[in-house]
């Protein structure tokens, strides 16, 4: 009879994202015992992403769908997001307005208008790590190690700003994902 080794089973996470920046960022958190599949769907329509998430989520230990609210708000799809969030609860993580607000939380907590361009501009003008920021893979690979060092700050700051659909203040629920994998 063979002796079994005490090995940790690989945890698999399915994360549905809506942009390449999120995909690059989340791929950087893969480890030998944690497999993260940040999936960027070919069809980005909200209802298509919903169907795809429901179909795929059962094949993994844990699944998350990260939704930046800037596009659903612009396309008048916020009620759809609310409905999906009620159904899927903690599996949907909201960034309002976008992932860049999550990046800002690595440095400070600040009230901010729901405008991604203004947040990007603020990051570039106030933090040396973001002076040359753009959404390219090359730039993300430069910034990610700096963000990883500040992850505990981002988690703490994000927890101090709950996301409510009624008030729509800038917020991020990304900390739920990182508390799960860390």
C-alpha cells in the first residue's frame, strides 16, 4: 500500500473579467497551489457574460465575476447588475467605477467622482508608480510588484468603503477575492 503525501490540493479560481488589465493583474497572483483563470470573454455584453459565468462557475473551487460599473452605468444596465448581484451575492465583485479605483486604494482612501479618466489622471499626477500608466501589458508588469507590496493597505481601505447601488460612491469589492486566496 502506498503512503499518501500530505500535499495541499490545488485551489482553482474562475474569475470572469471585462478587460485585459484585470486579466494581466490577476494572472500575477497564480502560485503552484492556486490556479486563477481570469477569463476575458469574447462576447462582452452583460447578459452574455452572466450566462457564461453561470455555465462555467461550477467547474472550479470558487468563482468570481468582477464588474466595473462604468460601462453598465453608461449603457443603462445597472438594474441588470443589481439583479445578478442579488442572485449571485458574493460571487460578483463590484468596482465603481473601474479597476483603477482599486489601484488607488493601494495608496489612499478618497472620495472620487465616478469617472475612470479622472482616477487615472489622479494616479498619474500623484503617485510615481503610475507616472507612465496605461493599460498595456508592459506597463502593468512594471506596476504589479509595487501594488502587491501595498495589497494590505488596499484591502483595509476597500473594507472602509462599502459598495451600495443606491449611493454609487467610488468603491471596490476586490478585497473579497484577495482575502479568499491569501
